[in-house]
C-alpha cells in the first residue's frame, strides 16, 4: 500500500463580497459543459449551464451573474454574437465580465472579434488551475479592461 501526504491546493472562488459566485456557462458540447460546470461548482460557484448563445443571452437578460463564460463556436448563436448582444443590453448584464473559453480562440484572436466583447479569453482545453485563475481574474474585474485578457489568451 502506498501512502503519503497528498494535499490538494484549495481552489475555491468567492465573489468580491465573499459570496458564492454566480456563473453562466454556454457550451454546446455536452461532456465539456458537464465537466466544466462540475469543476466550477467544485470551486464554490453556482453555475447555470446552457447549450448555445441564444439561451445565454436570454438568461443574462433575466438573471444576474458575476461572470458569463461563452464558448465561441456554438449552434444557433455563437459566443461572439452572444457577447455582442449581452453588451448591447445595457445595465448590469452589459457590465458583467465576459470570458471566452474556446478551442477556436486562436481564429477569433486573429480576427480581433473577441477583444471588443470579452474581458478574458482562455483557450480549451483548460485545466482546473487555468480555469480557476481566469475566473478569479474575471470576478475581480470591475471595469472592462481588455489588457487583462492578454494574460490568459493564446497569442
């Protein structure tokens, strides 16, 4: 039998006021959505997971979130169009930090589309530590600061 002291670093997340962060996750791939939501819940987040951008826009209009995480390539409405719609709503939804989480991030980075809409960009696959760092940065974002996104994007 192998034994040892294997400590797992705590990767819990808290909102700026110390509360459980509320996240909206839009991801069309079922396994990725389920796993990502489970990881975020394990970090102490309340997560609403949806399948495409149109659902994300509707949910952002009806609910308040601390961070909205959008895949770029989704059916019905992609992440860039969803982000553009959310930013166009005005009010609280428009000020919510938006995070791009996508395997297609390099393509959207080349086109520059994400920079106008997203506060943070994280390429997939992202491990638990990378996801924690990006969401933590998004939770602490008060104003949209595009340069903060460069720390996480693949440039």
